[in-house]
C-alpha cells in the first residue's frame, strides 16, 4: 500500500483502507462516514425483516421532518406513503436521505444503536438523522466509524443467512460505483449474487458516502480469487474531494488485485 501512503504525504487527508487479513491502513482511525453510515441502519432493518419483527409491506408515511435535501429522490416525488421495503431499497440504491430519515424514525436511533452493537460495531455508529443544513446545536455529523469494523462486517456478508442475502441484494442496487469499483471491470447492473464471475471481472455490492471532505465506500467484491469485504474511508478538508476520489480509486485497484484480477487488467486504467 505504499502508493496510497505516498498519495497522502503532507497530512492533507486521511485514507483508511481495510481488507481483513490483507490490507490494514489506518483501519482503526475513527473517521466521518457520510452516507456509508446508512449501512448500519440497513443491516438492522434486514435483520428485523428476516426475524419477522418488521413487515416489509408496512406502510410508512413521510413526514415533513423526514424530508431532506441532498442525495435521493423522495424529496422531489409527490407520493408520501412508502413501504418499509421500498424505503430500504431507496436508501441503498440512491442513498435517499428522506427514506433514511423515515426508517430511522420508524425504528428509533436507540434500536439502531443496539442492533449495530450486536453486529460488532463499537466505534462505528449513527449519531443523528440526516440534516440539511446541520447546525451547531446538532450532533456534528450523521455517522462516524472505522474502516476495520466496516470491512470485517462486510466480509461476513456471505449470503448464507436470510438477512445477509437481503442486505447484499440492496447493496447490489447501489447506483454509485464511482469510487472503489470505478476503474475495475464490472457490470454495475448485475444485481444477482453470483456463484462465479466472468474471467477478468469482479462483482460488487457496496454502499458509498459523499459529503464535503468525505468520500467513503464499503462493500463486498467477488472476483476470480474469491469473496472479500473491504472498506475505504477518505477524509480531507473542503476542496480536497477530487483528490479523495482519486485515492479511493487507487485503493480500488489494490483491492481488485486481491480479488484475483490480473495486474494487467487492473492497471489498464492507470
């Protein structure tokens, strides 16, 4: 990972990268997650659905306090009543802030915190609902966490349990492939969890986060070398976003090699 270390010379940014047992770069550093933190909410929802504690067909009415700008579609759509299942898909696929707030309100922050702790998250946590703007009186950010905890969680999403299959399916619908998988050969519209992937390609299910000075990507990658979980968290000052994207993509090339892509394939875009 020396190329990533060199990319951050001068301390202008922090790039934390984790692939359990294979890459550990600042993986215990607590960083701002932006919408990547929604993965904790989605995991708790998936477990509740699989356990029969939550009905995917339950209708949740969007309240004015749920509505939020930024990423998503519900803020500009007219319908106000959506099922729990719909809200989860919207949160995972287009990182919908309004859908996220509605789900958080339905479950409650305390239940999400308890569920996340039960999944092994100690320093990775949701602090507040999504707010635009975020005022000094509010918690400082939506979510914080470490690459190590997130990568270990992603590595455990093997699809063997109903809730992990559900969560992976939602993550596979993520429309943002601009970070870790951006330079890797993959089919972004392949939503099915594969038993194998075509030679020279990878399959990705991920959740990204984007905010001022934040670019983050956590997911599962399946390649010729097998299945791996990864997390890349990049934080820096306002105005550094392009550099953070570049560094996340550099990390993606290294992760692609670990997933079994030949050097020549991964290097085509460099």
